[in-house]
C-alpha cells in the first residue's frame, strides 16, 4: 500500500527559503528629508545625508572651463531641459567628485529653498551598479529630478556589472527615466584598464568586437570632461584661494614656498594636495577650518 506524503509543510519551507534569498522590496522614500541620499543596495533603501561633505564651488580653481560646463549641464537638467549624462575622467586628486557635489549645491542655490521640486543628489557605490534598476524604480515617479552619482567608477577583467549600466544609460526597454541623469568620475577614460583592452584585442578572434562592448560604455555619456594635472601656477592659485577663504594670516612668499615643498614631498600637484597642506597650515596656526 502506497503511503501518501503531505507536501504542504515542504512547500511552505521552500517558499520561506526563497523569500529569505530574494532581495527585500524597494521602499518608498521621503525625498523632502534631504537634498542628498546614499543608496543602500542591501536594504534597497535611500539613506538621507544631513550634511554633504563638499567644497564651495568658488574654491575649485584651475578647472574653470570644466566647472562651467558641468554646472550648465546640471542647470539645464534641473530646469527640465535636455541634458547629458556626464563622465569626469582624469588625474587623481583634481576635484572630480568635489565638482559634482559643488555643482549640485550651486544649482540648488539658484532654485531657492522654496522650490517645489529641488534637484536631488544620489550616490551609488561602484560595487552596487547591478542594483541600479531597483534604484531607478524608486525615482521614476517622483516630482523631483535626480543626479545619480558614482565616484571612482571602473571595471576590471571578468566583471559584467557594466552591462546593467549600459542598459540604463541607453538601450534598455524602460531606459533611463526623464527625471534622472547619471554622473560618474573615473581615472580611466574608457572605464577599464588599458592592459585589459590590449589583452582582449590580442586574444580575440575578432579583436574589434571583443573590445567594442566594454569600450562603448563610455560612449553612453554624452558629456566627457577631462580633468588633467594642474600647473604650478594653478596649484599656487588653489593654495591662495584656500588661505583667503579661511582667513589664514601667513606671509605670501612663505605660504607659496611651503606649499611647493609640500607638493614635492608627495610627488604631485593637485587640489587634494593643496587642501592637505592648508589643513596642516591651519593646524599650526591654531585656526579652525570647516567646509
């Protein structure tokens, strides 16, 4: 005689296991809580940022043309006009990410605190790019406009998450919502290392096609802004601008001589190096500085 098996408990346990494995549902967000948010991929939620770590836009000297292009693109987008996704690429420490945050603050200042729909800045970490479609789902129906920002974006050999970004920027069925732009910073113009490009060319049956899919990701950004190493004059202009902004009383010749020595010991002239010297100087002078 065949014994019947009650499958209901087994099915119930199977459903519970699948629910634990699946990502949590996307939550609604109170976008009035802040002008900036950080995407927490594991929770599928946006965490409001009470105070954004950023530099006033007037202190970003030596990159005037890049600054003006980015601000204008951001301004058009905030006003509902056509604008481009942006890739800021180039030398380390030259203020690429600071420029994105400063442009966002500058445009919101123009809109005014009482604007019905302010521009929101949303940061997504590089390792969470695959969850970008879920993030867009949160923002698609909002009255606000969003700049989704990924700092230090790049892809190494074997990574496939760039495909999610390609589909979002262009080519997906839903595509990018009209109220969302994507800004990224990278040290790599094509978002992948040169040796990876050369290796795929040399080992592929059709070298052009092997590289095309990955290199074409950068083509999805309508606006490329190259940020290059600064000259000595530009570096010293940064130093003077910081010293003036924070009212650091110090002889100009000594200020510039120390700043040049500081850059020499670090083997670099860049905005980050200038800021590090100013912090050291302020500490020696007993001055408190806050951005």
